[in-house]
C-alpha cells in the first residue's frame, strides 16, 4: 500500500518498515489477533525490528514517516464500548416433537 496515513484502516494491522530495518506494527482498534500474528510474520520475513503500537498511541515519528497525520478509514462503532446486557436464558427443547 502507499506509504501514507490515508492507507491505514482501523480494522486492520500494518507493518511500517523504516530505514535501518526498524519500524512499527500498527494495530487498529478493530484488528483481529490473527491479523496481528500475520503482521509479526511479515515483519520477521522483512527482517524488520518493529515496535508494536495501538491505534491512538502513535509516536510522532510514526506519523512523520507517513507524511503527517491524516484521516483514514475507521468506524464510529470502534470508538464506543459495547454495552453490557443482563444475562439471558434461552430454552432449546424438542418436547413438542420439533426442535424449532
């Protein structure tokens, strides 16, 4: 992808390789553990010593390397915590002769 902050997406993980084989693994708020593991593998193949950073905790060097902080693909749903709901019990039975 283009080396630009616009390329980021909150649902994904990105590896930013810098000169001298340093870099970052940027973990978006909606990223999965599998995506994180995949990024770690990519960084190892690139022989890149990376620092793992969470979305929202980026150091200035990260943004400078991408040409400055800019808007990127995200979702407002990732900004709010899911509301807890009270426990619910669902009965599943075949006592009527049908399981539906």
